[in-house]
């Protein structure tokens, strides 16, 4: 593999990413393709109509648009929902990287009431993309003289909780480890963490403005980053390219997001160059 291919496969936008993920039938290969204009418009329209949509269902919408293969076959919604939580988060990150390029920083806000500063913090997606797949197969453990089985939570489990209007760990315990007493929750959480290291991605840092400790879950932050890429911008970008190049909506709808941004950068650079150009002599004071 050339140096360029190695970089493109993990850093640059525009190329599919391939990850190993864990499903109910075992480890499978997932291919994530760059979002096209019509994908962004569909997701944006759906999210605007369903502002109260739980984050797990937002993930599902994005994964249905971006994951184009599981073991070489088109994935079903059920198969994508059945993936482990950490692997779903990894696929959301892969969607961001394939569509717009690997983010070098993430935007976070300090939660200190006296600060509230917005901060750009460095981010390296490689350790997450390259993490080992989760383990969904049940693990057994003993507590109180009894033996129990516990499996890693999946998207389906979180969707079930959302449908019930529930979101507590205790309620998740009832689904993934039936019969396990609530007192054994710390043991179950330790097993979950060992079987799915990416199930809860935490970004920890110190606020450079006030020094307060920052800690936030990364998976919803990735959804925010994806939303910001398209916030009020997809239709405007279509309009700019149509006026600049005369391209039809059909062409722009099929164009990958990363390629659209290349052309827009070219237009912006030309506009900046014209703005910086000296006035003709007859127009100078």
C-alpha cells in the first residue's frame, strides 16, 4: 500500500472505510461509504421534523444511509440495530471521516457556570476506528452463589428503552442480564466495559480558560459534529454550485459531500482572490 493510500484509508474524505464490528452472528466487516448530497438532505429533513428523536435513532438513520455493506451484502435496518453500542459509535465516526475527512479537533463547551467557554480540542479518530470489535456473546459470572449470563447492549436494546420512555442502567440490566440482582450492577458494568470498550467513549481534558476538568461522552458529540456539517448548509451549497457551474439538482444529489466541498472551496478561493485584487488605476482615489 502506498503512503497516499494509507492516509486516504483513515484520514482523508471520499473513500469508503472498512471496520470490523460485532453483530448477533459474530464479527462482520462493515463498509462505510461517504454520504451523498441526497443522503444529507434526507437526514437533515428527517431530523428537523423529529427534533425530539433519541440519539440512538439518530444514529440508526445515519448508519442506514452510510453503511453500504455487512460482509459484502447490503445491510438491513435490523442488522444495524443489532450491532453493539461501541461498534455503532465507531461507525458514526467512520461516517464523519469518510464524508468530510477525519476531524482534527472537536468543539466542546466548559460546563463551569462562571466560564462556559467554547473550546476546540485536538482529536485523533484512529484509536477508535481501529479498536477491536465488541463481544456480544453472553459472559457468565457468579454472585450470591448463583450463576448469571450477561451480554453487551446493542442498538436494539437502546431503541427498546427509548420506546418505553426509559433510559436508566437498571432498566438496561433487565434486558441484557435478566434475573441479575440490582446489587450486581457494578459487576455487570465491568463486564460490559471489558466486552465493549467503545460503548461509552469519554473525552477528558482541562478547560484552557478556567482550568476546570472537562468530561463528555463522545458518541453524541459525534452526532453534533455531523449535524454541524450540514446545518443550514446543504441546500445553500446546492444553490451556490448550481449558479456557479449550472449543475442540475440530480447531479448534486448524487455528488459525495467531500467532492461538493472541494468545488465550494475553489469558488470561495476565487471570490477571496477577487476581493483582494487591487482596484484598476482609474478607480483608485
